[in-house]
């Protein structure tokens, strides 16, 4: 075989090897890119399921208004003087429940009264803790709080999942049994949840909401009122909110004695006005009692994360 032919064969072989080498390198690089891309997507999906603490006062009021609506509809089932029919009242309550909740517990318009067979009186709703996650236009809020029976002044702890569809301005609810059955009662900020909810919340006659418009005067008065009512009717909860580091009432026995010794003045304590301070990344509202019996300082990092101190003048 002459030298020219051998040289041509070597050159052709090298060219073929180079082409195949480039092809496989690019294919491998493409595959690696796809893997990274999928991992990035997976990470984003996980981040979307991460629970965050509530920061928006507007969301705080909006979520509370949805729960208030639920209790109004629930109470109406037992209102013999209602101007609307029993069927309509049943349908209103049914329409607030999330379709996944309805399917899980086999709820129908015909059997819903079996689930709501305990009569309730008019209630007052207090929201104490809210975590949320967001997926596209859907916000899912995990809510803990208390309701006060206005007839007998008894408090009951509550838990809800409130879902807001911001495109349709609709909401739906999961009740406490769902939260317990799915081990969601001890979740904390930063937890990752692997739950799939419906993509949207279809509109019906009962489940529309509006973002609540508030003033800070109203908000501070609400904080003041919540603290006062916990002091009077549920002191153990009030003590949970007490800023013991800034208060001489640094154990429950002292706090309980303080309430007992000043019960009359605490009962009539009424919000008058407030002065605002900002200190160590914390909003502080110095609230004035209308009767000038107490000095109340409310420390607020977010709508639910509040502490207070109270001093008798």
C-alpha cells in the first residue's frame, strides 16, 4: 500500500473520530443540561410548597372575613327566624367547602346537616397564627385561632385551611377534621408540604371574597381588643402573648393575681388612641386606655406575631 493511500486513510479515520467525539460530547452535555434543568424545576416546585409566616395585614383581614362568613352560614342553619329558606342556607354552607374536602368526606346537600349537627350561637373570630404557601394565583392559608361564643363567653380553639383564588376572587375551606386526618396540625414556618390542591376555585353564589381594606387605627384597636378579651375570658391565652422579658408579671401566678385584683378596671378597659414606635425591627404600639387605668404596649412583628405588656397606672 503506497504512502499516499495510508496517509488518506489515517486522515479520514481521524476526521470520523473527531465528528463522533463532538457528537457524543454535545449529546452528553445536552443530557447534563436537561438533568440540571429538571433538578432546578424540582427545586422550584419544592420552594413553592414551603410555608411562610403571614406578613400582610390585608391578607390577615381577608382570611378572617372568610372564616367569619363560614360561622355566619353555620349559625344560620339553626336560625328559625331567617328570611331565606333552609335549602338556601344549607347550599350556602356547602358552597364554602373545598371540592377536595367534599369528596374526601362524602358530603352532599342531603347529608351535610349530619356534619353540622351541633347548634352554635353567634361567634367572634380571633386569628392567632397563619402560615401560607402560594402556587400561581392560589394562596393556601393554614389558620389557627379561637372563636368566642358571644352568648356564654366560652372560647374554642379553631383550625382552618383557607384557599384564595386571586384570579376569580373566590375562596374555599377545609375544616379541622381534614387538618387532623392529614397531620397538618403541628406544621411550622419553613416546613415543606407535598400536597396537591385544585388549580382553581370555581365561583358560586356564596364563595366570593374581596381583599379587606383597613386603616392602622382599626388594626391597632383590633389588637388591643383581642388582648383585652383574652385577659378577661381566656387568661391562659393572654399569658402566652405576654412579653415576660419586659413585664414584672413574669409567671402565670402573678399574671392571674393581677387580673383578679384589677378585674373591674380590665373589664371596662377601652381603646382610645396610640403612639407608634419602631425599635429593633419591631413595630410597637403604645396604647392609651380611655379611662387611663393602664399603659399597654403591643409589640408586633407581623399580624399574628404579637406580644404585649400591661402596667397599672
